[in-house]
C-alpha cells in the first residue's frame, strides 16, 4: 500500500530579517579604552524566506517585505521548483492570513501543512541557517554598501551546505 504523501518532499520554512548595520554584542578592547561600534545608521534591511528539505534541497527567497503577499510569492516559487511538498511552518501572522489559508486549501493535494508547536523555534532547522548566515555575513562588520551586503548574503545562502539533520530537529 502506497503512503498518501510518499511523493511529497518534506520542507521546513522560516523567515528572517537581515539588517544593514553592524551587529555586535561583545567585543575585546584594551582596558581603559572605550569600545567603538561602526554603524551605518541607514536602517536598511532585507527579508528572506528560507526552505530546507530533508534531502538537503534548499531555497532562499528575498523580499522587501515580510507579509502574507510576500510569503505567497515564495510559496509559488518553491512549488514551481520542487512540486508536491509537506511544509512545516511556524505560526507567524502571515502564515495564518486568509489569502494564505485559501492558497493552502486550493493546493491541498500538492501542499500538506504541518504546524510547529508554539514557542519552539529550536525545532526548526532553518533557524540554524539564519544563525550561521548572520554570523558569517553580518558578523560585527559594516559592508561597503547595502547592495554589497545583499550580494554576499545571497552568495552565502546559495553555496553554503547546511547539513542539519531534520530528524534530530523534529524529534520531540
């Protein structure tokens, strides 16, 4: 007997915001010297929707906003590229928006939704992608320009091999 969703790829999804500014929490300085922090003061940011599969497939989609409309755009792209999927998502406000729920209902044969438990970001393997990306790309430095930062971030997300074992994350 064939399982109902055997042809579906399992994906976890999450989103994050990357700021065009230096993010440093601790620094080494000589005793008696006041630490200096370089900042742009521009407050520019980029939002990324990230999809990571059990078999190491991945897709990261950038947008200027983080809302239901931009989430739907990322869903269209991931569905077009990978087809049928089981999608594990958190309870971000845009995931529960009426138009997103209509999309899920319309595509219920191709996209099966599973919700992460409330308040459990540590269960989502995409969170580790964000941690590594923010450390490697932003890591306490200011980029020459916002475009330079976005380009470096896209390159990092595209070529970095994230080796998270989904089973370890999803195990209760």
